């Protein structure tokens, strides 16, 4: 049960329970989005409520990403801006604490402390449950007159942060939620910092995940995206003396009443087992969308990246997936300009893209990351070549994405309405294939639905049947057919 070990989540004394505000800025992947929510949760019992700006914050947390150089540099510019805010507050006799969390913190903690004296706390991705204690110690030291009190915690502790999740009974926050089930990575692709910043692979026990999913559904969540850096390598304790695979876990979660949609990300091609492939055929709540990064279409580069599969093996996995679920939409990540990538290697990537035809994809220029094997290769690709390849790859991916969206025209599909659209009477949601869909649910005159008896916001958080009437490169437009839940 969560909450039993939640000592750090309870206020220790009255002084720490006074009302304060925390502003959390999140960079990077969805796991950071999940972690940011959990940091807000652990701070709540200590009197911290969330705010959307640094101006009125007593504590600012930057939850950082180290995946590419630009991502990390953004953090330092943000700290520069925050320092001005902090100084202005200090002039008014007020404190503002700055904490840096996440993957830059893990990778460069001590260096950051040196480079940016405005930082009060640095905490790695595995220690956010200790945040209240860190904060308390910084506060105590400051009250004691030590203005330079600073805390660094980038351990990989034996107790896991997941054991300290508070029982969160808060109100509806959205129909779609993230749930981290696996963290860390043992694969060591030669370009990637994740195994260093997130540590070794760890899978949460099935019972804990089911428990957290139930609580989310009780709060109105209809769709859960299971997160992990290697989510399909999941092998959590099944409570029966064995381990469950991701396919097995999805089957368990499917039993939860009210949980309409299950997604998972990010998967590695090598860990796509038959049970998971079958889940796409047999389990209706398992959505027909899969992010399966390949990075490159060249065997030579795949090998140099230490991806441990060939392009043919990747095609075979996709074939099996499409046999199981013919309408499966695929997505991928690509890196262009990996050290040693020739024109031919890049052509192989374009060829792979033409064969697979992705519904959407992310692509990046290779960015040398300190401490990774590829960063010291002497075959670095010039910047202009990288830019040219990226533009060509993205043009092709965009073409396919538009084709995929246009194929939706005239079709009916289920859309989970998640937020208000730009126009009155319009809500924004996602199709089963993760496309953004703008849906007109109201008649424009009175902002009631077509039947004239329901304010359009009543559809928020609901699954509806929609007919697609327009398709663009990045989104679809649909008309409401009927409500589904
Ligand atoms: N676990 C996932 C990827 C996590 S990182 C997987 O195995 O595919 C997200 C994406 O960032 C990667 O898929 C990769 O495309 C990109 N990326 C990681 N390191 C990078 C680097 N050094 N330069 C450019 N892109 C990088
Ligand atoms: Fe990084 Fe590779 Fe692990 Fe993905 S599988 S997180 S790219 S090391
Ligand atoms: Fe970035 Fe760390 Fe996620 S490096 S992509 S925040 S795992």
C-alpha cells in the first residue's frame, strides 16, 4: 500500500505546513512530466501548492533533461533568469529556493553547483521523495544564518522513490495520465546518456502499478500511458513468485472498469515479445499505436550504435505487429549524422522510412554527450551535413504523416476529449492513433450540444464517436456523432 511508508510526505511540524507555492518547470521526456507531478504530490502535505509562474513561487524546481546539448543549455539560461527573480525577492526580505532535479542534475550536479551559485538544491531523478527533507535542511540552515547552505543528492538509493508515493485523492486533473512502470536502462546505446542519468533498469511490482492505475481511474482518468525508458523490457514482480511481462501487465490493467485506453512508451525493437504483440490483437483497450524507435536504417550504424538488431529484424517485428493489428500506427525516433554515417547509410534510413511509413516520428541531429562512447569518435559528421540530412528526412516523414492523416478523412473514430480547443464549442482530443482531433461538440449559438441540452464542457474527459471532416499535417477536425461514456 502506498502511504504506509510515506513519512517524508507528512509535515513534521506546524511551521513547515504554512501555505507556500512551488513552480515546477519540466523539460525532456514524459517520465519527467510524471516525476514533476510526483514532486508536487510529495510537497503538498508540507504546505506547498502549485503555481504556474516563478514570480509568486517560494520554491522553483527545474526538472531537467540531458539528452541533447541544447536541452541541457536551456537549463542554464533559465537559472540566469531565475537568479534575477531570486535577488529581487531577497531585496524584499523574501526567500526563493531554486532546486534543479532530473537528468542534468544527475549528470552534472557538482559542476552545476559551481557554475550557478543561485542553485540551492540539486537532486537526481531517483531522490525526489527526499525533497521535503532537503528543503527542510536548507530552510533550517538558512534560518540559522548560513545563507550559503546548499544540498546535493544524486544518489541511487536502495529505497525506491516509488515506495513514497503519497495517496493522492485530489480532484480530476485530466482524462489522460502517465504512469511510470519501469525506469532506467541497461542497453547502453553508444550515443545515449540515459543509462548514466536514470541508472539500472528497475520494474515496479504489478500490484503497485494496478493500485496506482485504479486510483487514477477513480479520479476520472480514462487513458493511461505506461512509461519506461525501456517499457517493453518490463519484468515486474507478479505477486505469485514470478515476473510479469508488459503484455501480462496490460491484461491485468485491462480488467479495471473505466480504464478505456492503455498506451505504453518507449519500446525497444529487441524487447517486442509475442505476448505484447498479441495484446494488440486481443486486448481492446491496448491502443493501435506504437512508438518503436529505430534510430537508423543502416546495419553498419545500428551496430555502431549498439542497438543489437539489424534492419531486417526490425522489419520482421513490424510485420508481426501488423499481422496482429493491421491498423497499427507506428512512430519512431531517428538520429542523423551519427559518427561515421555516410551518404549511403543515410539513404538506407530514408529507404527504411519509405518501407515502414510512419504515422509520425521524431528526428534529431546527433549530439555528442559527455561520457558516451560515440562522443569521442573521430568520425564526427559536419554540422551542415547533419542539417541537410535532417531536413531531407523530416520532409519525407512529414509527407507520410500527412498521408496517414488524410487517410482518416470520412472515417468514424473514438476520440478522448482532453482539453478546450481554440474556438468556442470545440474540444481537443486524441484519436486511437494518437492524432490530435479538434471536435465541434456545441452548436455555436448557445454552446450547447446538438441536442441543445448539454453544455459542451460536459464532454470534457469523455470518449466520443467522431466523424473526421478535415485532415492537416498535424491534426484532424471532426464532428460529434455520439458520446460513448
Ligand atoms: N529508450 C528510447 C530512447 C530514449 S531517448 C530508445 O531506446 O529508443 C529519446 C530519443 O532521443 C532517442 O530515441 C534518440 O533518438 C534521441 N537521442 C538520444 N541521445 C541522443 C543524442 N546523443 N543525440 C541526438 N539524439 C539523441
Ligand atoms: Fe538510451 Fe538506448 Fe537505453 Fe534507449 S535503449 S534509453 S536510446 S541507451
Ligand atoms: Fe531527458 Fe532524462 Fe528523459 S535525459 S529524455 S529527461 S530520461
